[in-house]
């Protein structure tokens, strides 16, 4: 508690100093972003000031950027890691010229600034940053812009003006961890989607998207080709073809990176895999694990595991566990994903919370805890019994039974594959399952047990809620994120607007 107050006071002090400095020297930063028909953009950041001082902002980590000074001089420069994975923090100390002015540009290329699916386009700025007191403007020119559907700043609606293809958002108040502007729009003339067909090591991969995403299609086919031998070995799943469709995020809602329709899973794992095009802008490892994750859902569907409210946890737990393991085997860096899964599951390992609440999949906004608990149960059982080889024994047990339709069925299959009755373990975790082949317990005892279980479940939820409030966690990868950050530093997931104490001043 104490250090938080101290940190808040420190922040207030810094803000006071900076706004004093800014008051003395009004400065402005304008982002000019030019989006070509392909969706790739060039960015020119124009910074101007009427007094010497320091300017800090975000610059891309993986794209080269260049600086042009057109008034005054830069006398110091510092580039540091930022809390955002794709960006560095750049600080420039500058002096005005004899007319009392300083001006500089920072330019860089910005691939996949706009993404397209069907008639729609989705644009998101790079991470915006400037010292408090700077007047920040974003000017975006989008080739092929039809009608604007929605413009948001950090996921909240924002005022804008439109002149032809050029959209302007003025006097933006930035968050300390950086901000983003998004534009959801309709294209004047939609780019026609095609079906790109690729051979993935004997599996036909079909990706339906606009032709700009050939690179994505190749990456997807590469992952499928490498993952299918493992999926065949573990689940006996080797599809002759896999279809992919793409979808766009809305504003900054990236709550799903990929999905397979529940009814398609329940119909034997048929149907296409839907991929969020925003994956094009994610760190390496996310597209790969998402593709394998969705393939695991299909493999489980083909085995006869429905993704219903009761068994959804098993689907998600296995999909998370197996996708990371397979991606690791095929040479993809999943250290972030692995570390964040482990840290998210820690609350269950420590016994502070019981994961059994997932037996009724009703997250309503609390997906993070449900995914973490599902992962914890599957990973714990598997790691104690040989990892993927245990999952393989479970899969063949499920196949032998012609599928499973309830948690009772599932625990029996998991027990058979483990060679021991796992029902007591599941009850410890808060699941309502009865022993396999054991006489029914007397009614009063059953009622007492049910009451105890209900209390345990309620307690788990309470602990999870408290735990969620204490630390800031990314809802996608569950990594611990800095307070007030707009983006997860591990996976790039945009974190929703939070009304955090200490950050409203600007
Ligand atoms: Zn899933
Ligand atoms: Zn994350």
C-alpha cells in the first residue's frame, strides 16, 4: 500500500514539473499517417516547440525510423525499452534556434495499418505518446475510404472531422502507457476476397481473404503442415483439408484471436477456423499458437468431445496446453505464453482458489480466470503423467468410449488413462463428480457435501475476484501488466480503458 501512495505522489510531482515546463513552452505533436490501398502506411510525426526542453515518445522497435530536424538542434537522445513490446521509448533533448523555435520529424513505415475483410476496413494507429501538455493531433489519410463507421481513442468513442479521405482527431489526451486511435470503416470499393490454396505437408489449406494476405496464408499453412503430424499422433486427427476465414476486430476489442463455431465442433470438428486479422500485428508466437489451438478444438470435436457448457473447460485447457507444447516442438518461441500461463495458474497451484468453477462455463467478462483454471487442471494432470503422452492416452480412451458427453464421463476417461480414480482429485478441485463404480452416499451426507462444495466454489470465485483486483493482468495472456498500460507488453493485447487512481490527471 505504502509504496503505491509514494508512487502516486511521485507521479503527481513529475506531472506538476512537466506541466510547468510545458506551460512555459507550448509544444505540439501531429501524426500524419498515409494508408495505401494495400493497408500499409507511412507515418510522419511532426513535433514543434517554442522553447528548449525534452520530448519523449514511442518509436517502432522493428521498423527503421529516421529523424529530420528542421528548426533548432537535438543535443541529446536516449532510446530505451518501453512497456510495449513493439515500441521503444525515445527521448530527445533539444534547443530552439535564434527565432525561438524547434521542429523535428520522425518518419517510419507502418505495415498493416489498415486490415480488410469483406466490405470493411479497420485501422489502428501506432502507439501514440508525448509529454503531458503537448497538443496531440492525428491526421489519417486512407486510400479507398468509403464511410466511417466508428472512431475510437483507447476504445472510447472520440470526436473527429472528415475531409474527403482525411480524418482528423484533435487535442488527444494520451494515457501514460500510450494511446491508440482506431477507425472502423467501409471501403469505397471492396477488395475481392479470394481463396488461397496451399499444400501443407499433405493437408490442403484454404485461406479466404483479400490477396494482400498471401503472407498470412503461407504462415498459416506452414504451421498446419508442421502441427498436423503431432495432432495425428496425439488425437488421431489428420484432416485432408482445413479452411480458414478471417475477421476484423471492432475498435480495440480483441477478445477473440481465433475461434471455431461451437456447432461445428459438436458436428465432429467440421467447419472453418476463423482468425482475427489483428494477429498480423501481434508478436511472433500468437498466430502460431492460435492456429494450433483452434486445430485442437477440431481434433477434440472429431473425437466426440462437444464444446458444451459442461465440457468447454476441457476443450480450452487441452487447446492451451497442447498448442504451447506443439509450437515449442516446431521451433516457435512460446516462452512468453508459457510463462504467462504458468503465472496465471499459480493461484490454483497455491490452493488459494479452486478451479472447479469451470464445470459450468459462464465467464461473463471473466474469461481470463476460466481459461487459467482450465489450463491449470489439464496441465497439472498431464505434467504428472508424462505430458503429451498422457493427453494421447486420454484421447485414445475417449475414442474407445465413442466420445464423452459430461464431466462424469470425462473424469472416467481421464481416470482410465491415468490408471487411477481421479474423482477425489476433481472433487478437491471443486468439481461435482462421483466416484466411478462406488455405491451412492446417504442423502444427508450428499446434501452436506453439496453445501460444502457450493461454499468452496463461492470462496474460489471470491479469491479470484480479489486476485484480479490486486494485480493488473492481461485478459489474453494473463501476464502481469504495468498499471495504466494501454497495451500488454507481452502479447500486444490492447487493455481496456481503466479508471485507475493516479492516472486521470493530464
Ligand atoms: Zn479455445
Ligand atoms: Zn498479454
